[in-house]
């Protein structure tokens, strides 16, 4: 099988580009072959050399070389700070290159709705949004169990993402990731909300298939910080049920403590990413634990197809991100006319990206009005 060829924008010397690089390589069916890996053209060359890929001074040059037939690419992964995603995604889609784009999808809601209009026109050019946690098999299973009616009608969702790494003004100490995340010019209208609140939101809504009608929010920040680092939202879901979402980056001791509790009329489902290989179902009399890769009858084959190793050996964050790449890969292979490609499981895309930006806009506006209920 021919490996899919991937180009990357951003990632050189940064955090998440290297994580994508590993997730892309995970199944030996895809490989990073080129990149515009840094904003400084000289460093682009350096990092491309270290990665052993073709280096380009900027993404325009990489796309131009692909268009000229000098470079093979099947899709592009965008791993730059938030304010750059939209222009880079637009350039890829316009050129006909499928995209794996980092979240939050854009810097503004307008960019997101414009990108959606473009993606609609380019409907044969797949677009995936890297809400990593939705790639976990146990998240897929939770979604399937809810679709099968296992917990009945959803009455309430608690979804959370607690971190502590911004409990001090780390950005003043030159920390690269903290610097741009707390800078409104690079991050967007919300810091913590954009960075991890959108994960908590999409984890809940993608799993349940529910929408969000309105929110009441309280956002705060440490003194000396321009964007929120504590992001608390009440929401009304499309079925009238209540959403309680908390995302924080000042919870000392918490690393990547995210997950959800979904309460229905027949039972509850709980998942926590720091024990990502387990999914819990509670019906009042019993608490049942589903284990990754030891599937029960309710598990569709499409979910099983995302497993790699026998249960009890660990599959986690890299595999979850790899699974999102796998879904994009399967779609691309089908479009290219390859036979016997397993079906792609649903993954976040343009719609979730727009939803994330609408959510952030409504939450920021609500918080400015002391928590006034605000339509999403
Ligand atoms: N899905 C997830 O779980 C997850 C986790 C972490 C980060 N992220 C997202 O990934 C993105 C990057 O975050 P990070 O933590 O890796 O930040 P980072 O600062 O570590 O990396 C950003 C990279 O972009 C590069 N860059 C900046 N401007 C560029 C330009 N004009 N052209 C090319 N490259 C440029 C930087 O050199 C750096 O390599 C953000 O959107 C963030 O929200 C997602």
C-alpha cells in the first residue's frame, strides 16, 4: 500500500507538531514528507533537516511546489498558533489539498463561517479538526452506546478540562506555548476557552449529537493576564437539557484532567481522559466498565477497526490523534478510488469548528454582561 504523503505547517521547535508527526507515522501508512515548519525561513530549513523532510520557507512555497508537480502531497496538517489557521486552511482547500487543522479552528467567528462556505464548495476535499480526544476508541464507544439508547434521554452533561500549568504568569518567563496562548493577537478572544474549553465542548456534543442553544458564562484571569485562564459555562442544550462546562488552567496539580459525565433517563456514562482506556456505565444498581480493545456485542466493527493491540496494553493520546489521521486517510483513499478501504468513523470537522467559535463568542459576550444568557 502506498503511504499517504503529508505536508506540515508549523511544528518546528514547537509542542504539538512533533505529536502530530508521531501520530501520522503510527501505522506506517502515512508519512510527513514536507513542511513549512517555522515562521523563520532559516529555521524552516533547520527543522526540515532534522525531520528528514523537504523544507519550505513558507506554506505558499510548499503548495506551489505541489501544484507544479514537484512534490507529492495527499494532505496538509496545520499546527500553528490559532490566528494563522484560517488563512492556511483556506490556501490548502482552495488548492484542493485536504486538511487536518488544529483547534480552535479559527481566530474569529467570521473566519470560521467563511471557511465553512469554502469547504462546502470543495466538498471532495476532506477537512478534519484535531479534537484529539474524539479519536479515543472509548469516546467512539460512548457515542455508539448513546446512539443505541443505552442511557435513554439525556438530562444533563458535565464536561470538564482542568489544567494547572498557567497558575503563574508563565508567559512573562518566556514560555513559548504560554506566550502566544495568553496574547489576544495570536490566540483569539478567549485564552483557556479557546485552548481547552472547546475540547470540553466538542467532547460532549460530538459524543451525544446534541447542539447548544445558549450560554451563561463567567470568565476570569489572573492579574496581569489579558485573556481568561478560568472559563465556566452553563448551557442549554438543543433538547433542553443542561450543560455544565468548566475549563481551567489555574487548577494547581491538574495536568490534562478532562472528561465528562452524561446523565440520561436510564443511566449514566462517564469517561476521563487520564484513564482513557476505560468507559463506565452506571444504571443505579451496577457500574459496568468497558475496556479498550475488549469489545462487547454493542461495539460496531467500524469502532473495532481503530484498535491496534490486545486489551491491557496501552493505547492512549498518540493513538487517539492517530485515529483522527486514520479517519482522514480513509476518506482520502476512497476519493482516490482505492478498493477495500475500511469506512472512516465520524470525526470533528468544519461544523464543529464553527460551533466552537460560536460558543467562544457567546461565552465571552455573556461573561462581559455578568453571565447574561446569550444565544450561541
Ligand atoms: N489537539 C490538541 O490536543 C492540541 C494540543 C496542543 C496544541 N494544540 C493546538 O496546536 C496549535 C499549536 O500549538 P503548540 O502548543 O504546538 O504551539 P507551539 O508554539 O509549540 O508551536 C507552534 C508552531 O507554529 C510555528 N509557527 C508560528 N508561526 C508560523 C508561521 N507563520 N508559519 C509556519 N510555522 C509557524 C512555530 O514555529 C511553532 O513551531 C495550536 O492551535 C493549539 O491550539 C492542539
